C-alpha cells in the first residue's frame, strides 16, 4: 500500500512539474516580448 502511495505522489509531482515547465515555456516569451516592445517604444520616443 505504501508503495502505491509513493508511486502516486511521484507521478503527481512530476505531472505538476511538467505542466509548470510547459506554462513557463509558453508564457515567458510573451512576457519578455512585452518588455522588449516597451523598451523599443521608449527608445523611439527619446529619439523623436
């Protein structure tokens, strides 16, 4: 019984980690793009 519980916890932890990593991979580029766009906008405004 304890082996089964160990397996379940291990699987659930790895599952959560898996989705956590995927969400970071999906969300991080979007966030960094926004930051880059803000910087570009600031540069353009300062040049004008």
